C-alpha cells in the first residue's frame, strides 16, 4: 500500500477531481492509525521523536494555529477557513510512517514524478478544458495551478535520473520525457507566473549538483538548461505571446489602464499593503481581504473589476495570510517554506545517495512553490494544500529515512 501510494499520488492528484485531497486524507488517517496501534501489529519501530520530526511537525501546525489565533481574537471563527491550514498538519502522520520504511518500499517513488508529469500533458492532449480566459486546463483545476504543478513535476522527473541506482535506457527516456511533458503542459496552460521559477531552480540545481564536478560538467549543464529554456521560447508561440502580454500590461498600467492581468494584481497588492499597515499583527480576520473589496472600490482605490477579482483571491499567498491573519499569519506561512527548506538544504550532504538526491528534489519543490505563491494563492484550494503538504511529507521522509532505518547504503535492485 505505501509503495502504491508513493508511485501514483502525483498522477492521481491530476487525474481525479478531489482525488488528491481524498487520497491524502486517507493516507493521513491510515498513518495515524498505524502510529497509534500496537507495534506488534504494524511492524513499525516505536516512535522516538528527534529534532527533524519535531521541527517539521511544529512548522506544519503553524498555519492552523495562526488562523485560530487571529479568528479568536476577532471573535469570529469560520470553520471553512480551518480546513486548508489543517491539511498541512494532517500530512505529518504520513511523514512519520514513511520515514520508518525500508528503502525497498521508498524506492517505488522512483517513477512517480515522471508519471505525474506525463499525466499532466496527457490530460491536456486527450481531454483539454477551455477556460473563460482562453487557456486550457483540466476539468477541475484552473490553468495557473495546473501549469504550476505540471512544471514542478517535470523538474522533479529529471532530477530523479539515477536516483536509487544507475537507470537503464528505458527509464532514462521516461524521466526525460517527464521533463518535456511538464514543460509542455505548463506552456499550454500559459501559466507565466510559474515560469519565473525556472531560472531560479536552474541556478539552484547547477550550484548544488556542480559541487565536486569537472569544469566541463559545470559548463555543459548550464548550457543545456539555457538551451532547453530558449527552445521553449523560440518554438512556442504561446510562451512568446504570454511574455509579450506581460510587457504590454506593464505599459498599459503606466498609462493609467489598470484593468489588465498585471494591473489588477498591482491594485490588489497595493490594497494589501494598506491593510497590513493598518492591521499589522492579526490582520482583518476570516475572509477579511475579500470582504473589504467593496469598500476599497467605493473609495476609488480599486477599479470594479479589480475589486471583483479580489473577492476571489489576492493573487499572492503571503498577502493572503498577512491581510487576513497579520504578521502572525505571515510568519506561520513562512515556516512551511523555511523549515522544510532548511531540512532539505542540510540533507544535501546526507551519506545515502538516494537521500541527498531527495533533498535536492525537496528543495526544488519548496523553492518552486514559494515562487508560485508570489503571483497566485497557491493554498486557496484544498487540493493544492493537500498536494504541497503530502509532497513535503514524502520528500522529507525520503531525504531522512536513513536516520530512522539505519539502511543508508541499502539500495534495492530494480
């Protein structure tokens, strides 16, 4: 069961409406039951907390705590605002169980990211759904979230090359195809906000993987990455058009035309900053940003179109938490990036090859989602919260399993 979960979770998240959330909840429930059951039934070792367990679990509990603190202080606790932040914490039983599993089970994750990336492209080719903004996605995800998930799965797919062992030709082809599929799916959705992550992740990979490599390797890898990115821009009219649209939006905003994609975001960010200035510590409370849109529009600080968009989201994950839950919320949100990020950074020097590769994949995932959140609310959907939290649980367990199992050098045969 854990092996099947590790192999299929990314793909099932994109294939099934609500599947990612349901599977993550089921995995969390089963994991919690295993942790609470007598050890003679489960075969798991007794749970002995170490600093990795404690820090990650506390960090993932912070969003829920921040939301409760803010809402209680405003005497307005809204149950539906607790669901999403609770999912960060709910993924931790899965992490605690996966961290105790042997490499032969964990190694089933080897092809999971390639399968997820290939699934993302297959859905767009076989059953694309046109949106009201002229871009394609799946039947239950908007193009931005879909494109971002496809993009990060493509990156993880190529990073999984020679992960648990030296891959055969067929497996290499599959993982390279996963990269191409993830990039293609992202381009088809036109989710340009996610493309900002590409150069950042590329620099991170070159820096980390280049340590100890030959000078030739350090030259050829950056050239290959630049060639791939340039190729996407040269051969994709969709990518070029989206970049040109960004420049056009910026020019329009400077000339007073505020109702463009970029212009609406700029208005909402300016409004969010005003809210943070006036309610810094605990924010406006549940749905505070959304409920304040009409008053800002009436005051002429927002166009009607921007106010309407703001009722849906702030288009920035940090502003979403800062405006509703204040600095307390902002720090809580920061913890779910920084604590896993530091964990992965420290594990880059892990003695087990699969563990340090998982650490690079985890760091890539965290950095990517942080960048995604600069232009869209990454955690406004339960599915995307579940996806982030579950992937962190999986990658953190893969990066630290040797600490618990003592099998750092044990790599199962294919």
